[in-house]
C-alpha cells in the first residue's frame, strides 16, 4: 500500500475538501493508475503536482476513493466538492486560489475554455464523468432540431464496450465520445470498405480508456479458456433504438473493421450509422459516425 506523504485542503465559499496526496494510485475517473494519465488526457492540466519538493499524481479523499489529483481538482472547480464516486462531501465549488500557486494558471486557462464552451453548447467536463444532455429547455417540435445546435446534442454520445467470454459478460466499459478534428485529415488513409459517405465525423474516446480496455482484454486472454468477443454500442438519451455492432471474435485476431448499425424493432433492416476500426493488440480504436443519421435518430426520440 502506498503511504500518504502530504495533506491537501482546497477551500470554497461553503466548505472544503481534504485528502492525502500519494505518489500514484488508481484513478476512478480515468480507470487506470494515475501515473499513466497524461497531460493530453487531462486537456492541458498538470500530469503531476510538486508539493514541498515531492511529486504526486494521486489524491485519496477521506471517504477512501482515489483520483488523479488534477482530475479531482478540476471536478471540484467545475462541478462541486463531493466525491465523484460516493458523493460524500460538501456541495459547492472550490476556489482556484486554494490550489498550489505553480499550477493555478493551467486551471484558470481550463476554466476560461470551459466557460467559453458553456456559452456555446453547455460543455466543459473532463474524463468519464461528463454530464448528460439536458433537453428540457429545447424545442418541442422534432423538425426544429437544427444543425446549428448539432454540437450540443453530440456531447451526450457515449460508447459502451462489452467484453464477453463465451455467452457471459466479463467487463462492460463506458466512455464519452469526443469529436476528433485531428482524425479528419487521417481518415482518407483508413481505407474502410463500407464507407461510402464522406460526411462522416470522426470521434475518439479517452486514450486512457482504450489502454485500460486493451490491457483487460490481454489479461482475460491469458486467464480465460472460452473464446473472447467484443460488442460495441453507441448510446444517447434521445435514442429510441440501439446502435451497435455485431459480436467480434477476438480469440484469433486483433479485431478489424466493424459496422455500427441501427437495430431493434424501429427498423426492418439495419441502417449503417458508423464505422469502427478496432485493434486491441496495438491499442487502436477509431470511430466515425454519419451526422445525418444521428439527427434522424434524435428526432425519432423527441
């Protein structure tokens, strides 16, 4: 067990949050060891903190749950001071001035970016704790869902991955999806045989999510004797029908090209919604979705 080296206290107008700093430990936001979480995963926030000459990447709250220290500090700044897992603690946000002076500028820049995003599409969360879409104040007529508001609805897309051994689920993972403008320039080299539309938008999950999923698959391949398979689903609060892939046998291959289709009782024949490329050995997960189909699915759910 890691020994706590220092106590940290972050204050807000209505209370405070207290925890023990650790060199590293499991992060319940990124689902991996805090030392594996990069600055890119943290959207520019520090990958570690230096306090009194010692370097830390993890904090343990009084409830016992552990998180990457920057990920938890962001949650306390942007959302509230309660534990993201058990919700124990004070309601309210901390003040950025209670963080160590050396890292305040990074958090101020992230808060400024989140405030700008909030004003446009109510976005701004970090990691797997992104909030769901609130549609209570949107237009009631499905035909008034316009493309100018597309990014707002897109924010609530999530990916669910089921890892199966035989007919039983071994692990089920879920992650928010993020539009990936960098991948748009790479898509021409993907050579997906099923892609006929050039309007598909590229998405990504957190790289830490992909690493964690692939490491679990590798461990299961060694430990379990039954064949392993993967199944991917795309979920959204407005989806009335499932969007999912068939089960992919990965016992003798690393993955490959995967079609995501609308299924269930809503359609007599599957409708292709997107494409994925999966390689669990090389830790690659690529995804593209058709925006016109997404809008149609959102309208059905209104």
